[in-house]
C-alpha cells in the first residue's frame, strides 16, 4: 500500500511538472520584446520575470535537463582520476572530450550560454588548451535559423523590401556565418563611388541579422543566472559566518551584472555601428590603419537589429600560417596597447572569431558590440604594470594586481610572492622578453605612451 501511495505521489509530481512546463512554453510565446527594457536593469528584469514564474521554471528545467546528463559523467570521471589514475590514461584526449561535450551543451542551451562560452574561450588561466580549442569553435558553429525570418526582420527594421536594398539576398539565401546573437549574409548594395564621388557602385557587404526573440531569451537567461549567483553568495556567506571559509568581498553578482550589461549592449547593433566608426577613425588618425583594418559601416542599412558593413575576404588569425601569426601578433599587441593607453576605449571581445587577416595581410577587427572605457586611474595602473612586466619586477606586479582590483587589499603578499616568482621564472610570463614590442620602433612608441601618462599624472 505504501509503495502504491508513493507511486501515485510520484506520478502526480511528474504530471504537475509536465503541466508547469507546458504552461511555461505557452506563456513564453505570449511575451513580446516590447514588454522588456532595451537596456539592462537588474531590478526591472527581476520584477518582470517574477510575474512569469511558469516561464522561468520551464527554462530552468530545460537548462538542468540538458546540463546534468552531460556534465555529471564528466565530473564523475574527473573525480575518479583524482583518486585513481591508470597508467594508460590520456589526459589530453580526456580534456578534448570534455571540451566537445561542453561546446555542444552550450550550443544547445542557446545564445546567452554561447556568449558565455566565448568569454571563457580566451581564458587559458582557467581552462586547459584542448577545452579552449573546442570553445573557440563556438564562434562559427552556431546553428542558423530560417532565412525567411531574417528577411522579414530586415524589412521590418529598415522599412523597405529587401530587394530594394540588397542584391543577392532573398528567402533562399544561405547564411555564411552564425554568430551567438545573429547570423551573417553576404550580398551587395549600392553606395556612392569613393574615388570619383560621382555615380554609384555595387559593393559586397556583410549583413548581420539578429536572431528572433533575442531580447526575451537573453533577458530570461540573465535573470536565471543572477538568481544562481545570489544563491552562491548566500552559501558563501553561510560558510563565512561558520568560519569554514575566510571572509572576503562578494563578487559573483557584480560579475554577472557586468556580463549582463555587456550582453544587452551587444543586442543594439546601432551601438555596435557607432563603436566601429569610432575605432576606424581613431586608428586612422594614429596611422594604424595601414596595419589594422576596421570594416566600413553602411548606416543607411543599419538599425537596432540589422548591421551592414563592408565584406572582408579573409581567415581567422588563429587559423593562419605560423609566419602570418608571428608577423601580426606584435601588431595586435600594439593595437590593443594603443586602445588601453592612448585611445581610452578598448574592444572587449577579442575572441578568435573576431580577429581576421584580409587579403592585404592586415589585421582585421570585427564585432564591436562589446567595448569599454578605461578610466585615467586604470590607464595609469595598466601602464605601470606593463613597465613592471617588461622589467620583470614581480613584487611591483603584485602591488599592481592589488591596485587594479585583481587581488583584495588584504591578500597575503608574503605567501603569494614566491608563487608568482616561480611562475615568472618557469617562463609562463618571461615570454614578454620576445614580446617587448618586437622592434626598437615599437619599444619607442610604448615608451612614448608611458612617458605621456606619467606627464599627465604629474
């Protein structure tokens, strides 16, 4: 009898879960993007999604149901290896297997998680190389959505039939690339002739079209992630109060808010277009446009969810020949140093899919949706850290890490310093010797920038 009762209770629980899931699915279809804020506001989002708890519960079920079957075996295997490691165990193959599983999982979970994976794809300090290689494939492995939906969105956003704007783009067109938040088409459009200034000419362009329902999907996932971060901070606070862990400043929610704010900016293609024009002009006035190229933006065919730019024939820098990589890495270093130390604004999403090499051999930067300003205080601290890195002054680097907020002010510097010195000695950081900006000219320009900011501080 008790077994029968338990079975009935279980069935009722399953039935209730299925009912909530179906209700969430149905309610999700009734939510419009016009109901949501266009800019990230955690309080507004929480108020909104707490009114749609069935939708939230449905999405949380999808995330858990997709994640647990994939990650549980991998984590269990990892735990076993810590206890017992057979002689024939191939750690690289195991890490590659984990990378593939993680990439496929993030792709299945959708754009917000793909973007999160792209963030981690440039963090060798957190993940092993085989996993990073798989995550870097997220840049162009996002499955497409139907082109007829993209064409309809273009026509709604630009207010004209697509055939009046572009040549070679219609409902039968195939996207050439899939980004985390949209997909890209190659076609042509008319523009004023650049050289003569008379008449018009057809030019090849890349049209990035946002995926349908992005604002709803991204805001929902960000809300759920924030609730998870709240739970983590609650658990940590409990452990701090029991003296199980040493108390330190909470950062989980603020870190998620930073990621969320950036994700919202990336949903605004007009914001991205403005950033792209800004960097093109900044590189031009500094004479950097000979080595670094930023594609032209066509404002007449750009809106909040459609971005039209110059088409670039090229390949990813990461997939170029070793000779090309060796030639352009110093160019990239100088480019990003200029952004940090001179321009005061930097491209915040330099994952492999956004760094290309064109047919002229130039380094091409694309996807300016995520950019950030650098305060004068941070600029000075970064400049000082670079000088200390070049000179191998590890104790000073430790102080710089505290100044920049990478380490808490009460960190035990005495115990941390020997570890940092070992890392430096082992060569992880001494590669800076071969990266001292490549040539006397680059060293001179770097010294100029350091001197400039020292003058400002004085």
